[in-house]
């Protein structure tokens, strides 16, 4: 898709969800404010601003959704109503087809699904902006008898995602420059720096081997911790676009009612969360940089590692 067509879609989406009205409200009286006011007045959307922003990002596709996910954790930059809506972007991206997912896995691992897995759930348990996750059970073999009946999670990179990312990031850089020129609030928030950082972060995320290596390092750092669990990587089944790890159970920290029903102590949860983060940053200088609720689970069922509803966090 040419940049002109894509840019037209972005501007249409901004009009459709009345984002021009949000920009207008941050402009001083003048020609720009008047023109944007006219455009905003024709928009069909009268929803709350946070919901309009979320729906616009969803309409623009996985890269804009990912950008919204990153922003949702920055409550120091955004109003609460906007942050709360952007938090809903997590785990809401439509999955790609089962056929595509299986084909990618089989090509990466060099064998059919049936050879490697005794069970494979073709329906993804989670679908994010860059990848989706399936559950399965390893079949095991003479080389790896420890794999027999091992429950695992398989993360698969979205097919054809790189060209989409490159195109959308180029447009994000353009839009950031425009916002800085027309809006005082835009200049204060430094959108060009935000997009540049997002650019670097997103390209790193496209290499799943890097993600697996980082997860393994974090797992080693907290090997003796009773507060944090990191899934073990199955290295012989990890590639740049597919990684396989042990399956873990828990409740997303974003699901407040489920945590309450499980009897989780929220005060202890908060204390442990702060301690875990400070330990990562100040003791190891190596930390999980995508700590939105879709990636953090609370162990709150009576199996395996602990029989307590106040067991450790899990990071993914």
C-alpha cells in the first residue's frame, strides 16, 4: 500500500473518530484551530475521547495498537480516561488464520505439527499486535525424553508484519513532526522522541530469539526468588519467528474481580510488584520493559509451584 493511500486512511480514521477535535482543543485561536474545528464538526463520532482514540488505533491496525499499548502504561503522560481505554487494547487484536500459524511453525521447526506435538490447540489463546500464542503438549523423543507430555506455549510472529511496520512507522514519524509544529502540547510531549523510541523497541520485538534470550536472562536473575516466575524456553524449538516455552498458569493482574475471587492480597501484590521492579532495575540493571497487564500474571491456583493464592508473579 502506497504511503499516500495509507496516509489518507489515517486522516479518514482521525476524522471518523473525531480526533481532529482533540487537536483543535490544544491550539490557540487562529486559522488552524478554525479549520480543524470545521473538520471536527462534520465527524460522526460523539463518543468519549478515550474510547475514540482506542477505536481509531484498533481501526488502523496492529502497529498502532502496539503503540497504544505502550502509551497505556505511561499514566504520567496521559489523562486517566485515555490510559484506561488504551489498556483495553491488550489481547484484543484479531488472530491470523490457523493455516498460516501451522505453516509458520512447521517451516521454522522443520517437522509437521504431529511429529513435534502430541496436542496442538489451533485456536490461539492470545493474539497481540506482533504475534499470537497457541497452547500445546510436546510429544518428546529419544533425544529429549523430558519433553514427553510437557505443556507448552508457542509464540508465532505475524506473517508479513515487517513491511507493515516499516510503512506505518514512517508515517508515525511524519505525523509526530506535524503534531510538534501545530500543537504546543505536542511539543511538550516530544512525539518525535516517543516515536523514535517506539521504532527501536518494535524492531527489537520482531526477533523472537532476542525475546527468548532476554526471558532466559531474567529467569536466571530470579532463579532463587519466591516472588517471580519466568517461563523456561525450549531452546531446540526456538527460532526468530517462533519460540516455544513452558506453559504457566495464572490470572492477569488486569482482571481485578478474578483476583479478588481467588483471595489475592492486593496490598501484598503491590508490595511484591514494586520489590520485583526495583530488584530488576537497581540490582541487575536488566528489566522487563513491556509490563502491561497482558504480560503479568498472578499465580493463584493450587497446583505446581505453590499451594497459596498469594504465590509469585509470572512475566511473559
